[in-house]
C-alpha cells in the first residue's frame, strides 16, 4: 500500500498570511501567464529562494535536516541546490546613468530654480553650468553628445530658440526599455514588500506604508484624481531628491556605516468591481 503523507493543519496566522499572499500574487500570476511562464517555471525560481532564506536564518554551517524541515524540500534536492550558483539580481549597470543625471538636474541647486524646476542648460558655457558638465559630473566614460542625441531621440529633452537643452515633462517618468522596466519592477516591488514585512515583524518601528482607497467613482473623477496624484507625487519626489542629494554630499565627507533607502509612490485604478470580486473569491 502507498504510504499516506501526513498533513499538518495550518495555524490561524498561517491561514491569514497565505490569504494575503494569494491576494498580492494575483496580478503577478496574470502577468506570468501572459508571458508564458508556467507554474513549474515559477517553482524552479521559488525553490532555491526558500533554501537561501532558510539557510541565511541558520547560525553556522547549513544543516540539511533543519533546512528540509523549514522548507519542506527533500534533503537531496537541497544538497543539489546548494551546489548550484546562487541566484543573483541583475546589476543596475548602465540603467542608473540616466536616473542619476535626472536626479542631479532636478535636485542640484545650480541646475534648478528656486522652486526646484530644472533650468534650461546651454550645451556648453564658460560658467560651467551646462549640459556637458552635468553629464561629466556623473560619468566621463560617456560622451555628453551621445547622451543628448539619445535623449532627443526619446523625446526627454528639446532644444529651445536659444539653443539650450530643455528637460521635457515626460522625462520625470523616464522612458525605458523592457529590460530596464522589468529591473525596476522587481526592485521597487521588492522594497515595497520588504517594508510591509518589516512592519509586520517590527510594529514598534514601522516604515511609512499608507494607501487611500475609494470606490464608486466616475471615470471623470478617477482621471482627475490620477492627475492630481501625479502632480503632487512628482513634487514630493523632487523635494526628497533635493534633500537626499544634499545629505549625500555631506556624508561623502564623513566616515561611518552606510545604508540605502527607497521612497516610492504608486497610483492604481480600475473600472467595475474588480477588487470586490477578487475579495469574494479569496
């Protein structure tokens, strides 16, 4: 006779956690299905992640039995996975160049006006406040002319009547290729999830994680709120960017431990009763 597997009943907390995970995974599963990513493909990515995180939580040398108990993965599979190279996130590399240029143009006082709006920049000037100096302050490995040509092609900048480089409004949300979009898709959602996990585990010192919910709104109201959130959100990001840039300059002159931060904004809307329907299914 086949040996029956013993199933351990879920605790109330585990049931609620899995219910929340199912809710947050729904849009991701929809994307995966659209891109032809099957469940076995996803499991192939989840399995080593389970092992890596369980191993990181252990003290000392990895214990196969303990890892198997924590993850529910057979010891032979764990051994095989540990012999494989660790999964790594793709490096930012060239992706950060445009982002750093925009951060300087929007945050450095010499490149913006009193309200924080980006100034039109001459291509090159004797005063040193120009487009070439902006690019060279970030990297001397890329020719300013190449950056300018690329940004003109993408419509991020334009040349005005005085032959100055003007940052266009759509540059506040940079146009990126699919590889870059997926990079930031993973990185931004990872940090948002990390903030939520931190808040569940450390309720005495939570990170800010707030959202506003309304339903029953007309299409006109949704579009108005979308535009207001975009304008005010961008203004807040510019303000924080200026402050972070100033603090980073001070920190560069000091020693001590270093860290990183992420501050993000998002807006979402949909027609009908999509969220209510999904809540009933859960």
